[in-house]
């Protein structure tokens, strides 16, 4: 009997104990946009502006996550059945309760559970998570694999079923869909396009366990035909007593995987349900060692350097699906369990973009858009013909539905805190010389309770030339994110620079006086009109006009009236 390190065959023994070990065990649920493996991810954010006093004062609003972001989230757990008793599951379940509490009031949080052994099996379809059903989700993860193919390990099929689950939900945006893989990183089966689970069998001999001899040098009766991981370990890394990364590093190993799979195709892939873990008794004549099954194919002993063995092909296919998940924009996280073998550490870290992750980081990344220490920087808008000034004392901050109170700490610094609490949750400091402010967060920014900052800007300088303008309320706004581990990420600009419409009307052309018709005889006496004040009063004393002409005219008129009256009297008598 050969002695080997714990193998995938031994995982079956562990799996039998899982139900008992975790009968009361719980699970977890969380997703995440951490930038550990989110190289292309950006944090949802928005900025808008509107006039509150047309052409004079505008109100600017910044929000994390974006004001247009849908707060629903999908989270699918993909659990290696061999990991069901690992501490990672206990860590996961503790986070689930936190998610339930902090996501309360969000549009919807949905969770699904997939476990895998010989294939992937949906333990719980994607459905809404709440305080009333959280235990059911915990049980789905803790319960392990309940499918029919209880032998082998097929990471690819577990991931593929998670992808199908997420792809089918059209209501949740891709950047709020999450996959959490919990596994020791060892896999050896894969599922072909026809839906059949496949294995690749290797011609192994106990007389030459590290495959140093050619097949022709070994008696055919001594060969067995396995598609399991111990034989792979011995043949692929003969100098290692544990699971080592072939060729020392992932990049070199993966380059070989690509070449092997391209060359072999499905030449050696055979239905696992037909041949099982050990195909020897089904395909070999024990008396002669000859292969009796003409449809059976295998990798010849000693030629492993030229072909993808079962674990190689399984790793290749699992990694391909992982990349496809990321290609859809989903956040993907791999939590390593089990022994710290060289292969499992390097492979699982590769899935995370080169770094390890634990459930604390994942939970924080799912729950929060960015961590404490993140800050917004914003510069007031200006152009060649205009300039906006920050209006002190107008800034407000809300978190979810809570409007924070504001305290002026100094001339240009304000803190924002919950009612009755002295602890600042956010602080805004304005630099008048730079016409810019900073707003650092003293707490994580939740994905489920948006932070909204508003403030007013005054148009200190306005365009004067006639025309239609678009006035940008800021020159640049950026988020400097910090993740849950306290690591500073790359600055992210707010893509939208709000612009406000502004119009300067051209001056009206002077009207040409209307030409009056020619006066007929006798021509009427004309008189220059005198403009009155708005109250309708006559011109004041001291107006530059002589009163003598008015007096003379009055005397003459009086005399004429007197003369006419005398004449009429004489005629009457």
C-alpha cells in the first residue's frame, strides 16, 4: 500500500463528517467590490448642480454611491464540499448577520449557494436575504454538497452554475454581483460542452511512481489507470512531498496549460460517470495488461510533460470560467481553506489578483463602497470669463436617510456628526487660496446608505459678452479611496462635471423715431414734452428752465380775456 499525503480521495472521508460537524453550523453571505481583484472596478459616484438663484447661486450635490445606482446586490457562494468544516465557513456566517443588519432598507440583497464535488449543485437559488430567512442560507452553505456525484472535485462546474445564476438576474447591475469561492484550490474534474463530467486518465505504475521510466520499460500488467490528484502530484512534481506549483510559479505553469490544452483538445477526456476514479478493472486485461476497451484513451506513462493531466485540465477550465465571471463585471473573491500547500496558495492567490483574502476583507468590501480615510477633493469652477466661489456655511451631509448636524470648527472647517454625538463622521475644510475643499470620511461609506454632500457656489464673475454659455461648477472632483485593509487606491475622478446654462443677451438696437405727418395750415403749436418722475410730480425748482415766458404768456391771456368780456357787455347793453 502506498503512503501519500491527504488526497482528494481522502476528502470523501472528510465530507462524511461535515454534516455532523456542521449540523448547527451557519454560513455567510457577502459580495464585494474591493479592489483586491477588481482591477477595472470603480466606485459608483455622481455629481450634479442646479441653479437656486438663476445666474447668481447654484447648489452642487455629490453622492457615493451614485444617485442613480440601484442598491440591490447579488451574492453567490461557491463552496468546495471538502471545505465544509473549515474555519472560513464560520467566518462567513458571522458576516451574513452583519450584511442583514447593514443592508436593511436597501432595494434588495439576494443570495445563492452552490456546492461542488464531482459536479456543481445548486443548494439554494438566488433569492432575497432578510432576517427571517438568514438561517436557511446558513444551513445551505453548512450542509455541504447534496448532489448525486459525490466523488471527485469539479471547481469549474461550481463556478459555471454560479455564473448562470447571476447571468439570469437582469434586475441587478453587473457591478453589484459577487462570487465568493471557498476552496482548498485542488480540483481534478471538469464539465464538457455536452454537460458530461470528464476525467483524464494517466497510465500509472507503483513500480515507478514518479514516472521516470518510459512505458516500454514497464510490464503492462503493472499499470493502473487513474485520473486522481496523487498520481498527478507524483508525476508532475516528483521532487515534492506535497502539492507544489509545477514549474515554480503560476505564469509559467499556466503557459504550459494553454499549450497542452490546445494540442490535446479532448483526445484524452473521458466520461467520469463511466470510468470513475480508477478505470483499471474496466479497461485492462489483468492477465496480460492489454487494454480491452477500444474507446478508452489515456496519457502514456512518462509522457506527462507533453500533456494536460486531469488536475491540469481541471485547473485550466476553472480558471477560464473565473475569467469569464470577471469579464462580465462581477466581483470575484477566493477564500483559501485547508492546508497551506504551495499549489493551493499560489493558485487561490492568483484568482484574487495576486493577494490572499479573508472573509473580514470581503465583508467590508461588500458592505462598503470605500473605507475610513477615503476623501473627496473638489475645486471650484472657473473659466476665462467666469468664476464660482464656495459659499461658506452652506455645506450639508446626509448618510442614507439621516441628516447630519454641522459644527463650525474654524473659519473654513466644518464637522458633521449624528445628533447628540460629538464624534465627527465627516469633516470639510475649504482652502480659499486654492478655491478647493477636502472632505475626509472618518468611517466607511456604505454601499447601502449613500453619503450625500451638498453646498452652494456663487457666480463671482460672469461672462459679459453676448452669447449662450455652459458654466462648469468645478474644475475637478476626485475620490481618493481607501479599502477595508487601509490601503490607498488610485484616485478616481468624478466623470460628470456639472455645467449650468447662462445667457448674456445682446443690447437692443435704438429705435428710429417715427416720422410725423406734415402739419397742415394752421399748424398746431408744438411744445417740448417734459419727463416726470415716477411719482408724477412736476419738475423741481431749480430745473434749468426760465419762468419768465410762462408769466408773460399768462398776462397777455388775462388781458385778452378782459377785453373780450368788456366788448360783450357793451353790445348787450
